[in-house]
C-alpha cells in the first residue's frame, strides 16, 4: 500500500438481468487486497466508460481508498439494453440493482463461515421483498431461504426484540459483543444509557 492507497484491480464488467428481461451493464472497481469493503453505486446515462462526473472522482480513486464501486449504465444507455426515457425507470432499476447488490453481499459471506447453512431465515423488510427472496434463493442454493414468518417468528418485531435483549445485557454490564462473533478484542458491553 503506497501512500496509504490500496492497489486497484482492472474493472470487471457485470450484467444484471431485470425482471422485465432488460440487461443493465456495469463496471465494478475494487481493491486488489482481500477484505470487506463498503459498496458505492453510481448509475449514469453518460456511459460507464466516463466513470465519473464533474463532482465525483473516478471510481478507481474510491477503490484505492477502500470501496467497491459499481458504475452502471442506466436503461437504454451505454451497454445497457432497453429504451432510455429520462427518469422513467430510474427508481425501479436502481432499487433492483441495490437488491441484487444486497443478495450478492449476503452470498459472499458463505465461504467465510465454518460451514454453509442449510437454511437462511430472512426477517425485517427483506422478508416482504419477493425480488430479494428470489435472488437470495438463487445465490444461496442449495440451501433453503425462508421468511421469519415461515419459521414462526414475528418478522415485524424481531429487530426490536433483539435490541431490547442487547439493552438489558448492557444495563446489567454483560457483554453484547464477543471475539468469536465480531472480532472484538475481548467480550465487551456497549451502549450508553441516556436519561431524559
């Protein structure tokens, strides 16, 4: 790492097929170094080869600073198929792209686990997103992917219950993070009690 910058791989071109059969094409810039990096999505009508705007740096700059950058041609522009209509499909296509990135991020966890799960249970808003559920099922096969509701859980209150559990542990000075689960240096409690 020279000057604190990470080496950057050549961009990889990937295609996302939308539910209406349209293919959106993107270039992915990523650091060469193994690791976990946040993802930035840039969608533009100017062609992904430009890969920047007047206000943003080139994606390779962000990759050298520890980000994975996805630069996608919007529908009907650059390498993406379909008909370009200014702002017509941007919300839906952007949401589909973010959903695909979410499913891909979950799937990238599997090789890091001691063994692959046989069943994945999805809770929260994702359990109500049929597109995400379909993408997860495709990427995580042969494992089953089911909703928390199918497992008998309350998907609407599960997150609140988890935070309540962590809050009680924190109030009692008990650890809420452990080296084996989060990589913390030792079992640690957390949170701050704020009284009105």
